[in-house]
C-alpha cells in the first residue's frame, strides 16, 4: 500500500525550529537563520535527502561580498530605493537597509526564501518588502539601485539575468553584482570596483573564505553569454 504524501511544513515554523540563528561569517553585523547538518531542509523543500539544499539556506559569497561592501560604503545606498534580485536569505537586502536605504525590496522565486527573508529581517530589526516573483523577463523595476548576488552559476540563467540588467541600466538604474567569479560570470562586460574575502558555501568550499568581487556593468556590452545550444549570429 502506498504511503500518503506528507504535506510540506509551514516554512516560517520550520525555519524557526530547524535553522539556528547565527552571525554571518565575515559580516558580524548581521544574523541569519542558517542551515546546519541536522536541519532536514529536504523536508521543507519537498526534495529527497540526497538532493542539494536550497540556495536561500546559506550565505553565498556573491551575497556576502555585496553585504560587506554596502555596510562599509553606506553612501552607496543612503536614501535610495534598493532592489535585491535573487535575494535568497535576504542578506544583501538586510545590509542595504542597515546602511540607510530609503526602501528595500527583496525578490526571489522560492516562496520558502520569502519566509526566510521575513524572519531574517525581523531578527536584524530592518524593514524589507519581500516578494516571490520572476521579474527578469519584465520591464525594469522602480528602483535606484539593483543588487545581484551569485546569479551566474548557470549559463541559461546568466544569459537571462544579464539581458535584464542591461535593460535596467538603460533605464537609469545602477547595478551592482557580487560574485566569486563563478563559471558564467560575464567578466568582459563588467568592471570590478572592490574585492573582499568572504565565506562561501558553493563550489565545494564548505564555508571557507574566498576572494569575491563587487562589479558594475561596463558602459558597453562586449559579448553576451549565450545559453547552451544557442549559437551567436553575426
């Protein structure tokens, strides 16, 4: 007899019970609910035990380097409308709010991430508006600064994200990218403005410190990333 499928737990209740609150490595000003070996995230995500955990459960290097940079340079966000794309745990959004942003919006496609962002914002006593949505095929948002941490790990996603960022730049929105130079980061289209050593949970580093960069878009696209299976045309 087939066993009935257990309903997924309430994400906020699960996160509070299973992801302890810890200071973020390299960023002691911020505390987050972070996953550990016994968190059992597969139960919340509706995955198997052997599947990789969801991205929002850890502070990845791309987000960490942006958070560190904004906290060290509050003039970059002071009084501005900031949107965190692919916000995950909300780390960069929280840093922007702490640094004095006028408003902060956090966007992620994972509803569980949105629950985590709400909890993490409360821990850090900041106001963030989180939304579950995929906005990168749409028009530029109402924002002054768009921050993007660690979204260049997949070729097709990197292509879509970069096209969206170019549209945002053309509409007058400043764009900042944080990344430890993952495989599909289009470095030929970017200008490095800072480097910080931050902890990373991707690429097999297991939370070890790695050098990660903060990048701005260059003024002119020099060659776009093409998704797998799609050839460039003259």
